[in-house]
C-alpha cells in the first residue's frame, strides 16, 4: 500500500488569555491509500485540531503549528505556498463535518451547491454540472435525486443532509477524506447507514479516510487501524481487531467498556472516572494518571514513551504488559 499521508511529530499550540495550550503534542500517524484510520478520543484530546492542521484550516491565530511535518504524497503541506495548499485542499483532500446544516449554504439548493463544485473547480457548464450533481446524489442514495436537487438543505433530514455532505466531499475525487464525527448528531440507526455508505464509497474509490470519533462503537466495522488520543498525544495505536480483542492501554480499555449499546441513546463516556485534563495544565508524567485504575507512583513522574508492544502496535503505558494480561 502506498503512503498517502504521513504526520510526523506534529505540535499545535493555542494562545489563550490564560496561557499556551498544547493541543497537539507530538502526534505521528500514517494513512495509506485505501485505508481507514479511526482517531479516537474525548473532546479536547486533539483529534480535531490535528485534522484541522492537516486540512490547513486551523484558526490562526490563536492556533499555530509549532513543529513537525505533514507529508501528503511525500510533500510537506506545512512548507507549501498558500495557493498550492488551497489547490491540494480543494482537489485532493476533503473534510466532512459533524454539523451538515451549518456546513451547507442555507440559501442555495443542494443541487446548485453540488453543481458549483464542478463549475468552479472543473470549469463545467451549469447544465453538465447539474447533471453531475444529480449523479452524485444518486450515488449517495438520495431518493428521487433529480427532484430533490431543487430543495434547500433544511428540507432534508439529518441523515440525508449528511449524505449530501459526503457527496460534496467526494465530488472532485479526493485521495483523502477526513470525517470529523460525521454521524454523532444522528440517530443510532441512521448513524449506521451513513457510516456504511461512507465505508462503501471509501472502498470503491480507494480513498484514504480519517474517521474522527469519540465512539469506539461506530468504527469497529469500518476502520483498519485505530489511534487513540489523550491530552494531545497518541496513547495507543493498533490494527482494529487487536484493539478490540486486547487493548494495551488502560484508557482504551475504559473506552471499550463505555461503548454505548443500541438500546441506549446516550453517547457520552460513563465508564472512565473523572474528566480529561485542561490543556493548560496537563498532569505530569502520564497525563492519564489521575484517572487511571492501574496508576502507580512512577506514572505521576515519568512520561511513558510510545512502547512498541507488537507488530504495528504502540502503547504509551508503562504497564502495557499488565494491561494486555501478560504480566
Ligand atoms: Fe495508567 Fe500509569 Fe499506564 Fe498511565 S502509565 S496509563 S497512569 S498505568
Ligand atoms: Mg471535535
């Protein structure tokens, strides 16, 4: 598999009135063509900020990349000029957000918005572009696509709107799609359908997909690899089946235990005690130690490196063997 995206030792800081928040603190991950990487973590873990840095849409200031590289097909996006970066963002990568209603233009019909991708970026005539728009709407299975192309975003259900967002993201045939909590706002059953559609298109078009979520439950069937983030770092990364079978980090274990069941609607994390730390005051040593059921004195003083715990697997826990049950 060819390497599409290679994030290396990325650092992102936010300047706030109360000090500098290290939102991303040395994150590295790789996405191959045709591969799905799920990035998991609670809010404030740095998963969205990493994505924004990749897309080049960090609010700057206050957000700023302070170190690292983001190699896209071998070229560092961080050293690219603005016009070139914009071209890459328009043509070769696309992002899907949680809230389709605010990401879509409320005063343009969806057909027109989709068509604009082709008139603006591909120089197509309006008529041809509208034809492409309808094709895309059919592809994401919007019933009666031709008629519905004349409707406005608010006339669609949440699930249908998210399908339209997927169509927008796919329109120009990107190599990489980043989906940030794409189904969080939807009902559980609709969530599964939208996730299935996204996974299906990703496979068909052999795109790289970064799926950002706080919910381990939604990624089991679609991800190849999982990176778990906590307080701006990756604390565990592994092939998806490994992580479900035998997590090598107590935080991942906690997340697994808090997977919501289909009969419950709540999607918050209940099993892990306490709250994620403020990025202005990240705990010493292992940042997870105040919440960790396995913590020992060393955890409060020594920051764990990302130990190699198996082929393609890493865990930033001093006691990963114990966590795996190999003591
Ligand atoms: Fe828990 Fe210590 Fe491992 Fe951190 S290093 S996850 S505090 S056991
Ligand atoms: Mg987020």
